[in-house]
C-alpha cells in the first residue's frame, strides 16, 4: 500500500504515520466510536458493532499499529509472480482501509494465470 517510485498509486508514508500518531493521541474508546462507521455495512446491528469494538479495546493501539506498519510497508509484489499453486483473492469492494483498486486488483494482476 505504500507509495514508492514504482508504486505511484500507493499511500504516502507521511499520511500513514500521521494517521497512526493521531490514533495514539486519542482516547481509545472514543476514537473507535468516532471512526467505526466506514468499517461496518449498513445492516450491521448496533449490538454487533459494540461487541467488535469491545474486542478491539482488549488490544492496545500500539500492539495493533505495529502489524499495520509491517503489512503496509512490506512489498509482496516480487513474490506474487512466483506463486505456483491455484490462488483465490477475495476482496470486498467496500473496504475503506484497503481499497480494492489499491490492493485487491493489483495483487490479482501479479499472480500468474495457469490452467
């Protein structure tokens, strides 16, 4: 997802770091509540939303941010053309944290098509 010279459609590193720093400065429960809307579909019940938010609060944001940093900055593109087994990429079209045009479609394009 990281914007680089050979990945011009990625997200600038400064934007990602700014987002992470804002999370760490906030009251965790309030930040989750204020930012939950894009992560749930319309028919997700308030009870389900509250349950998932409660689960999220059992992990500190610092622990959650480090895997995010690793996932966003690790470039898997050189490995994808080497895949030699059947592969299925499943990606929702409403994922605001990893938009399909930035992640799912480019990933699929790099995986070899074999009959």
